[in-house]
C-alpha cells in the first residue's frame, strides 16, 4: 500500500518499521465503522485487524465510531509493543484487553501472523502530528483526567443528561451507551461486592507489554478505561483548567479577586499577572525537592509546557472528536495568551 500518506517502501524497510514500531490490534470491529490513529481515519472492511508501523515517540490518539459519533483513546507505545482492543457490541466501544487476554493476540502480531490484516500507519502525517502534540505529556493528560486507557468522548454521561431530547441521533446513541454501561457496572457491583483484588488488577495495565493503566476520570464517569473481564466502559470528557478570571473557581474565589476601579482595569487590559498565577498554581507539576525545575527542550519551563499542552489537547479533541467544550477552552487560552503583552515581552 502506498500513497500520499504512506510512502512506497521496499520489503526490508517495511519489515523493519513493522518490527520496531508499535502495533494496535483491533478485534471484531464491524465493517463500515470508522477507525483512525492521529490525523487520519478510514472506513474499515471485513478483514481489518488493526494498524502497524506506529511511531513510538510521544502520544497517539486512537479514534473509532462514525462520522457523527466518535470516541477516542490516547495510547503510548514502546518499540515493538502491541496493544490489543476488542469491540464490545453491547456498548459499541473498542475496549482495551487485560494483559492475560491480550497476550496471545500480541504474540500473533509480533510473529507477523496478523500482518495481512494490519494497515500501515500514515507515515506522511507523522511530522504534522508530532508538531501538533509535542507538549501533550502524560502530566497534561492526567490533569485533564483522560490518561490512558480512558475512553474519551465529546460528552460525558452527566453532560448528555443536560441535552434536550431532540439534540440529535448521535447524542441519543451516546446517552444510551452510557446508560447501558452504567447498568452493567451497577449489576457487577451488586453481584461481586467483595473482589477488590481482582478489580485492582483490572485497573492496571490494559495493553500487552505492560502499558500503564488509568483510573476513573475526575468529574467524569467512573470506569472510563474498562479493561475487559466484564468491566463496563463509560466515556469521559477532558476536564480543563478554568482560565476565565471572571469565572467562579471550585474554591469559591474569582481570578479578579477584590480588585476595583483602576486596579481591575489594569488587570483585565493586560492579563500577564493572571497568566503568572495560572502557571504557578494550575499548570506547575507536583513539587519534587530532589531535582531542579525541569525545562523542555525548547527552553520552556514545565508549567509553560503544561499550559501549551492543554492548548494543543483542546485543539486536538475538537479536531478529532468535534468536542465543543474543547473548542471553547482553546479559544479561551488563545484569548488569554494574546492579552498578556508584558508576559510575552518578558518571555
């Protein structure tokens, strides 16, 4: 296979990229569904089994569903690592398998037994994707409560409840899937209330090779990363930092504080002071006295990279999932940065 996104490769080059790159195995995804990784999506056929040759630097975003109803999941793959997902028809989601279930499928992919059913990663888009996501770190995903293997949707269950009944067929399908998943989870909790060890194991790695697992999304629906074994999966939405100085914060305060008159006008005309507060209190990493403050390769501090990571993340989730809340956060962050003349000069 070759084209604008997939350069022509000789057999030796293709083999090396397959063996050194990451692989996503997708079991049972129905023909006609949309599947994509990063910037490209495709309509799959009967023989589709996943994607190979995936670069192992940075994060990737797995997308599946339909044009009007997409769900995503961030993944990070080590060289030669295989992550295995299975389609759950009950909730219409691709769920990551627990390591024990994934192992035989991962072994088959590593031995090239599944090679004929795996499509190549669109290598022609890799440079664009890397530039778009260079600041989306594990810390940025954790701050947004969508760390892998959390399933990410345009709307979480509680957000869908606020939509009017006629909000559209795609919203209705998401509401139905969330309700089904929550019912299954509730039934499982009643049937097996005394199994904390097994539940803890399922909350761990969900990809063959030991990829890190994730827990429930803050402010979202629990079970967002369901790892098979009967666990229900509910999509979550990204939770962003409140960057509007007028908005009421969780602690009851507002960014403008008690400023009045000229002090308030100066604060709002140039929001450099507000930007500094956000960087210090919202985007700074947890303190670690054993090492000096980290700086990114381009000279950014960790908190500056954190803010840019959220800017990139919000744009990406709007681009790939049509998440309107992400679009609004992206616009708010751009407005903030464009209104900080003093800070931009200083930096």
